[in-house]
C-alpha cells in the first residue's frame, strides 16, 4: 500500500544530481564542441568511472551522460555506501509514496506544438558503429491501462525517424500489455515521455513491480518524498513537474516499421531488431534552458547500471525469507545483466542451491546464471568472483543446469521464438546455478579448510613506506591488493 505524503524536502532533479556529482569529484566537463552523431558515443563508452557533462553541443544544447557511470555512483544517488546500496534499495521498495498533483512546474516553461519542435535537432547520439540511427535511450515512457487507469513508467529505446516520429521497442511486459489492450480496441495508445531527471526516477522505471503498481509511487519511496506531477497538454497523462523535457504523442495500433539494429545492454546489436511500433508526437514541453539526457547502452554502461540496482534489490527482497530467513548479505547482478551473484553464509549444506533456485525464478526474466558465494568474497570485484568459482566449486556436485526455461527475449545466446513486436517473442533456453560457498559454520572443521590467507601484519599500509615520488603509483594499484577488504 502506498503512503500519501508531501514533504518540503529539497528538489531532487537532474540539476541537483549534476551538482552532487560535481561536488563528489565524479563529473568531467567537456567544454570542446562534440558531435552527437559521430563523437559522443565514443566518449561515453570510454567513461566507465565518471559522468560526462557536454557543454557545447549543436543548436546550443548541453547534455549529461554516464550518470551513473557505475554502481558506485548509483550509491551516491541513494546517499549510501556501495556495500549498503542493495539492502537499502530493497528496504525502500516497500515504502511506496503516492505522487501529488501540482498546477505547474519547470517542465512547462516552453510549450511547442507539432511543427514547432524537431526531434532531429535534439542532441541525440549514435551509440555504436552498427546502430540504425540516433536513439533516445533516456526517455521514460508513461502510459495507462485503458481499463483501470493505472499508470506505468518504463524504459524504451526510441529511434528518431523524423521531426515528430520515433520507433519504440516494446518488450513484452507492462507497457506492451497496455498497448495490446488499446490495440484490441483499435485505438492509439497515448504516451508521455519525459527525458532528464534525477537517477532515482530512472531506477524506479527499471524496477519490475507487479502489473498495476505506479512507478511514480516507487520513485517516491526511493526519494523518500512524494513525486510532483503535472498534467500533460494533449494526452490524459501526468509527468514529473521537474523533468527537463516531455514529449506527448501516441502509438498507433497494428502498425510496425523496421527498427534497429542498436547497441543494447548486453553489449550486442541485434536483439530486438525487426518490425516494431512507432510513436507519433504532437507536443513538446521543456525547461527554458533544458539539459538533454543521453544514455549509452552496453555492458557495465549507464543503461546497464539502471537495471542492475533495482533488479539486485528485488531479488534481495525475494531471497531474504527463503527457508525461514537465511543469512543473506548482498546481491549483485553481473555484467550483461543475465547473471546474479548472491552473497550469503549457508546455515546448512544444500541451502545455497535452494536460494539460487529462488533467484532464478524472480520477477525478472533476465537471470539465467546464479552464483552463491560467502561473505569473504567481494561481489563488486570480478576477479574475486572468478577466484571463488575456480577454488570453491566441484563442477559435478556444485553446478546444476535446468533445461527448457523461459528466458529474456534480448538474450542472443539462446534460441528465439517469435520476433520483436509480436506476442510470442521470447527465448527458450536453460538456467544454471553454481554453489561456490564453503561448508556452513556448523561444520567448523570443514569450513576451516577454506580460511583465506591474510598478511602477517594487516595494519601496515604500503603507502606509509613508499617514497613521495611513488605515492601516486601505489594509490593506483588494484584494490584487490591495495586497501582492499582482504587486508582488513
């Protein structure tokens, strides 16, 4: 049940987020001219550690990208440490707060009718070499169930096809379900797409809640304050008053156009390519000095981060009560988003496999590989995960493959049924669980065989002994060895 609350908390929007990144030393300002069609994608793809703020784009635009660039920056957005991020997000998921309506907001400062705006003049970038054209990856699509009026907010890639038209990839989940209802009535589906806001709005949109849950309520829980909404001008929908830009339009029924290929979250191009619906726009509202939001897709890029955090938290919530309350420490989705790592301390032999089965059958279609590790394995360090797999797994005993499962439609490694834009679209594949945990504490003798090496004097720090000229080099060493949890 969502709470009803409107508090006088400071506004959290994309501008406050830019200021937060700047203050934390997490923002790189690009003050040289950049072409979104030929240069921006390369710059974004290189920046896995810092957000980029482009200050000199065509037609006077500015744009923010790679924000968050990684899970560390996602933790900053939630105001918590990286290790505490997933448990905190899981907790806030249960605190949905109803949005409140307001009469006006910054997103209404400029109002443009069809013919007065041109999508091709926006600083929309081309992400990869094989992309079919510029794609808005940062647009959050608001739609409603025509029968109940319940809102849905979700990510959808939008290929620019003209001044007032784009494609849209509708993965067969909630927005698709709304669209099918309109299509059965032979009616266009109204949509409002807002571009540019605080990252917690994006985290809410990528949270898979039950059908009918309003993601603006989820955003309120994440923000710990009610979202402020304003009415759209040409469609019966509501959008955040503090967004940078809103596009209003509709998706025609029974109509498809070729779309793709495009860079996607798994680091491949082809998935979702084919005959997809389109969006026809008739109105734009925006801030007077609107800042555009660009989102680069690819494994461990911003688009991936937005999905990793809510997915990890949703699975965390599901797992914490398995078996009457397991000893769960953390959860993190792996690169490519089709795998998940569960950090736990098993109470019994075999408990890890029980937990992994639950992880593989969560609200999300994505996970096909689930790995369980103990608390001494740093799940944010991929070298640590590989070490656990190679030193703690007996393949014959600890690896289980489950055949004939329903998998995510964007997983190119699995056989595809149907096609994008059709009801059958899916992948029929398999799932694998890997128990890389050590014996439970109840079997102390067996567990002792897996005690990890620690240095003789863990209090000593290499930087305290290095020459002044070498300090920068010492501080750049891999965290696996320098300043890591292993030495603490």
